C-alpha cells in the first residue's frame, strides 16, 4: 500500500479554522463604520426613554410615536456621519462653523419667538429649528481644526484666537436669551482647549479670572435668570412661584423611595403637579415611578456610554480626532450632570434636557450626530498615519 504524503495533502488542501459568527459580525460592523457596543447602549437608553416618556406625557401614544420617529431620524443621521472620514470632517469644520454663525445672526434679525425667547429659524412649510444646536458640534470641530494645525500645548496667541472663535457664537446664543445652550456650546469648545494640553497653572489662573468676572456676569443676566439663581439658593422663598418647579421635582424624587411607586403610578406627574415633566424634569418622573434603583440603573447606563466613548476617543490616531472625540463625550457628560443636578436641586435650573430621554427632536439629532462623529473617527483610525 502506497504511503500518503501528508505534507503534500496539507499544501493542496490547507486546513482553515472555521469562521466564527463573532468575527463575521465584527467585520460587518467595521464595514458599516459603527461601534456595536456603543450603539447597543444608545438603543437601550432610547427604549428606556420612550417608556418614561409615555408616563411623563400623560400616557399619550402620539408623543411616544413622534419621539420614536425623531430617534429614527437621529439614527440615520448618526449612520451617515459615521461614514465620513476625519479628513472630511476637518475640511468641513470651517464652512459648518461659518454657516452656524450666519444662522445665529439671522436668528437675531428675523428669528421666530417662542416661550419668551427668539431662538428659532423657520422655513415656512418645511422646518422650524434652533441653529444653536448646530453649534454644539460646529464649535468643537472648528476649535479642534484650528489647534490641530498648531504646536501643542497652545500658545497665548492661539488661545486668544480660540477665545474669539468661542466668544462670538456664545454671545449670540446668550442674547436670544438661552443661557443653558450658550453654556453647553461654550463648554464643548473649552473641552477641546483643555484636552490640547493646558498646564494646571494656566487652568487655575483662568478659574480665578472667571470667579472675578462673576459680578459682571450677574449684572448682565436677565431678571428671570437672576431669579433662578436666587431660587436655587432658597426654593422656599417663593414656593408658589419661581420655587414651584424645584420643590415639586425634589418631592417627586423623594416620594419614589428605593423602588418607586411603579410605572404610570406617580402622583406628582400623573396629577400634573410636576411642571415640564416630559422635557427638562423627566428625571423626577423616573425617580418617582422607579425609585432610587431605577435612577441608578439609568445613571449606570450613562456611565457605560461615557466610558465607551472615552475609550473610542483614546484610540484616535491624530490630534484632530482626539480633540473632537474627547470633547463630544465630555459634553455628553455635562448634559447628564447638569440635568440631573438641576432637577435634584444641586444646580440652578437652566433648561437642559436629559439626553435621549427628554422629549425633543433637535437635541436628539444633535447628540446622535455627535456619536456619529465619534464612530467615524474610530472606524477610520487605520486609514490615518501611525
């Protein structure tokens, strides 16, 4: 019997390990330029948000349907932006920034009024939107594009240019007036500057200057904004007026206890004692109906999203990508911190929604567009020079 040449057989028919399902899924996600872990956590947060919104809106299916459609649009926007390369984002930073500033000027001149503020542009029969939302992305893109072409850490001259880039849109938004959005837009750009490598001595100096400027800021606040600060310091000074919101929100959260009263069983929200319960104060609905356990579960989900986002940002392979990605995820953290802080009474009320839980379309699209930028930077990292 002839001996079989095993080496020849192996060369002719090499043994390959079976392709695993996990490998196929990873290659699919890579082709789609999406991060499956981050996307899964965002989808869970959206579903939880729709459940809370159903209760907070007075059990109106129309509100949940409208929000679900907005989430669908936001996911499409995220997917489309994720397909862009960091080079494309860098190239479009200046045009998007200039377009945003021009729209803010248009708001100042011909903007639509609503709820005592001039914040919207209206294209009749097409759309009504807030240009300030666009600046939440345009600002970090523009500042990162500028600093990525300079020596880091930035010199004083570069910081002065950054201050001008940041100051013009922030001032225009604050004039609408919209203090909450102006602070968020400003913080998104400031995070870029901080991530560029400022020394702690310089940061401390800026903090001292900011503290010294507080009296000037106080004098330039609108009366209702000053009243919000005074109410924050003593809500019971006007319990049936300016203090009503925070008193009712803390009452709702406290009445939920550890495990809550149950879904759709909240008295403060269902009996309409709680104002703005489907937008800025939706955390109070969550605390009343699901208790401390429910709030901690949602906060843990936010923490996981932020942690994953920071991990993706750390993997960026160029300065522009690291600065933009880091700023986007840190701004997301500010959203969560400010909203939960103001509803629980540890921060003044500034009108910041809870990300992907509060009712609203423009903010959801903006947030998901930011995550699309984050995924784009991560997905294209191998195309960048090492």
